[in-house]
């Protein structure tokens, strides 16, 4: 995991360098302080996927390039076999598997996300990003918080919401949760 975070940090530094963006502007794009953004680039603070998504939209860079280092090449279709999507473990609690990393000019970013159970006292980290999000629970139960509303989703349940609203989740019952997330 730490190696993947360091690689993402290096890609962020490269992006800033290539586009001649200063840290102040990049921090503003991410909606964080310069100090936190410097932590992202150092690889000491994990950068949320929602923040990477904001960067990709603002600077016209494919999200896959930031997360996985690969440039999409396909423009008619891109097939992802079961369990074979480009994967990155964001934190010990979250693992993302991209289902369309190789498709150019995507209008949406679909992922299979696995959320590991947390301790009862662990709080939910809320984040926001531009656009909308769709989640479909494939396995397990999850508590999804959107703003101040807490929703319990079970296998087969789905939700579509405004991703500009603070949102986050927590696996329930001491078991992992797997869901399809589409960021639009």
C-alpha cells in the first residue's frame, strides 16, 4: 500500500511540474491547505480518490493515469475480466479496482470497492467531489453517511447521490463490504 501511495505522489509531482502548477493552486483545487497537499506529494498522507478525481477534471488528466500510471488506449471498448481490473489499495480500509482504466475519454469511472471492517469507535471520513456517484452493494452491509443522513445498505441495494455533499461509509457486522461505485 505505501508503495502505491508513493507512486501516486510521484505522479502528482510530475503533473504539477509538467503543467507548471504551483502548490498553492493545486491545494486550492483539492480544497485542502498547502500543508496537507504537501503531505499528499510526500506520500505521507493518502490522497482520497475523490481528490484525485477533482484533479483529473480540473487539469484534463485521466483518473487512471493518476491512480495507476497507465494511459488509456482503447476507444471502442475495454474489457475487464473478473478480478483483473487495475487495483490500488488506498488505505488499509479501502481497495479500488478500476473497471474501465484502459478506455479513453470516459464519461464515468466505475470501480469495484472493497471496504474492510473498522472498529466500533472509528469515525467515518467524509469527502466530497464534483459530480454524482452511484453505488451498488454486491456483498455485505454498509452504513453510508451523506451529509447528516445515515443509511444502511444491504446486498443488492443501490444509491445515486450528489457527490458534492459530504459522504463516507463504514462496513458493518465486522465483515468486508464489496460494492460497485461509478463516479460521474
